[in-house]
């Protein structure tokens, strides 16, 4: 199955089912006759903007429909705990398990001053295109991703 069809099925599943994690999503895809590797599923989820969000019944993978940028931004604001920088990098501390979503959000902003991000469990490393841009990137992140 091609990427577009697979991603369409992922959207369909997430919009019609409560899925708590990627392993469960992989099983639902398997049940629908779609075999996918974990790494491929992770990339698909990142490209689609899928987030793991806490609900009253536990965690759930969500695919934001209405105004996805604003919805994701609201979630990202809640997940960031601190932002620090030195002369070469910016480090964002998040809630446990939320760094990937924050890093993915920053990557999708496509700020030309940001080469990319590397995300662990609760830490995102923001890599600037130039160390001379650290201050402006830090200001940008603080003004656009944090509640004021």
C-alpha cells in the first residue's frame, strides 16, 4: 500500500477510534490488512501532525481537524516546561514523553533560522542555522510557543 493510502487509513482510524499509542495503531492497521514498520508509522504520524494527548480516559492519539496549527500550538504550550540557551544551542525541557511532539511542531514551523530539532523523552535540542541566530530563535520560540 502506498504512503498516501496508508496515511489516509491512519486518519480514518484516529478519527473513528480511540487509540492510545502507536503500537495499538499498528495493530489496527494490521487488522485492516496494512503492514507497516514502527519507524514508518512514526514518520507518518509526524507528517500528519498526530499527537498523543491526555484525556479524561487516559492517553489518546489525536489527529487535529479544526485549525490544526492553533490546536497543536495550544498543546505545545502546555508541554513546554523550560527553555534555555547558550551560545550555540537551545534546549527545551518538556513534560515526560512530550519532546517528540514539541520538536515536530517546531520542525513544521519551517523557520529558516532553525536547521532542525532532535528530541528525546523530555528534551528538545533546537539546532540553529547559525550561532548568531540564537537570541532571535529564543525570542521567537518564547513569543510564539509559550503562554504570555
